[in-house]
């Protein structure tokens, strides 16, 4: 049996970190989960 989903399925990666000194949460959405996306996140 197959049940149809309501709408289109989309995937994305979420990278995040907590700046301990300020208590601020830093995050970024990316269409892929790969090394280039992680490097782009870590340099912001």
C-alpha cells in the first residue's frame, strides 16, 4: 500500500552552533549536506 504525501517533499540541511560567550544561536539552511556547505557555514 502506498499513501500519497500532501505536497512536494523537499530536503535541506540545517547547520547550527551556539556562541557560548554571547548566548546567540547561529544557523544556516543549505540545499545540500556536504563539506562545501559546512565550510560556508563555519566562515560566517
